């Protein structure tokens, strides 16, 4: 139940944010994914599945950032 409520909150934040706030959300998400990758790589044993998930997440965010910056310019 709590995850569902938080998910709804996040969705509302994205749907009502202006362009600048959306860019900041993307940057924050990218930094978070990269930090998670760094932590995974620094662990004693590397969880390839988790590393792959975060890499795909970071890549997707980068694509969104590139597209939004192209539309702004």
C-alpha cells in the first residue's frame, strides 16, 4: 500500500512539474543510478543483474536528457 501511495505521489510530481524541474529530476535520477553502480562495483562481489539494471536506468535517463535538451535549444 505504501509503495502504491508513493508511486502515485511521484507520478503527480512528474505530471505537474515545469520543464526546469523535470530536468532536475532527470539529473537527480542519473546521479542516483551512477552512485548505485559505483556502490555495486565497489562491493566484494559484483551483482551483475543489479549492475545491469542500473546501467540501463542510467542510459535511459541520459537519452531522455539528450532529447529534452535538444527540444529546449
